[in-house]
């Protein structure tokens, strides 16, 4: 494992996805255990994406975490998908990790409710997040540099909202097809709800998992490009407690 530092952001480089997932899980598990040693509960927000698979599998196997004291949130959800819809991010996380570790409380964005009133559903979820904030954000980076569905055209580092409805850009919609979440571009919903950049950046600690060659350009811009909303993830360099885990493929466009 090698290490890079850009601004405040520490990047751990592992040989492949398996080792990256194991290292990221070891880090995240340690942070959750530390939070629980000092507090009654740990408030953790999760990204739902194929890129997080190895990491979440390893985290589910981590020992010494009292998951009954973890409050789990997720970063984003499609407008129009009912709770339990197999295509929804909430259901993906339920299958991938929550059903295995059984957090004491899981708070879900309701895509079905949002179909009728997206602003109200975003406000409801935002109030839950504000009631204690986020201790640890477990996130990824999109091919366009997004965090959650804060695509470049709507990302705001000082967003006054906690959660907001957004129109997903075409790059993100194509990524969902490549990730196997939807059979075609037209099948991917156009509207979603996302936890905002300001909310993510207010997390007390952030752990980022980014594997693969398709993310190489986004990782290079995150580490070495301007800090700007054209690459939302670049703001991670300003966070006081953020660590990013990548494999060699994802770091391939970064000069070392």
C-alpha cells in the first residue's frame, strides 16, 4: 500500500479491488468502533453503487461493531421507486449490507412518496439528518466526479439545503446502465433525491472508495484539478478528516 496526500485528503493506493475493499473496510470499521466507544450511537451514511461491493462485503464481516447502536442513512434515491423496489438504492443497501449487520435504525429516502411531493420528502429526510448530523460518510465518486447525485450542473459546496430533488445528468445515467442497475439508458429515472454537497462535507469523517479505470479521470481531477463544482469530489481536499481508497487502475492517470 502506498499513500498520497493532496491538501487534507489522504489517498491509500492498493493493488486491486479486493485489497482496496479490505483496507477501506478495516478503516471504516475502526472509525465506527471509535465513535461507539465515545458516543451512544454512530450515525453512518452509505453510498449504493457497484463500486462499493467489495468494501461493503468486508465491512459486513468486520468484528467488534455493535451494529444495534448504528443509525444508517443513504445518500440518494430515485424519484418514483417505491420502498422495497429492487432497483432502488435503499433496497440495494438492504441486500448488500443492512440485512447482514442489522443496524439499530435504518432511515430510508422514500422514492414513492417523492413522486407526489419531492420537496416534502427531501425536507423530511433532511430533518432526520440534521438531528445529530453524520458521524461517518461512506461514499464513492462518480465518473463525472459527483458525490451522491450532486452532478456538476447542480453541485453547490455551500448548498443551503440538506437534501434536494435533482435531475440526473446523462453521464450518471449511463453509469447506472454500466453498473447493471438498469437494462438501458431510457430505463434510468431522470429524477432523484440527493443529500447535498454541503451536508456531505459537514460529515465529521469521510471514507471514500473508488476502484477501476472508468474512475481514473475523476480521481485525477479530484486530486490534482481545481477545487470546483465541475468536479464536485475535488472539495474533499478541503475536508479535515477524509481518506480515499483506490486501486491501481483508478489512480492510473495521477502523476506520482
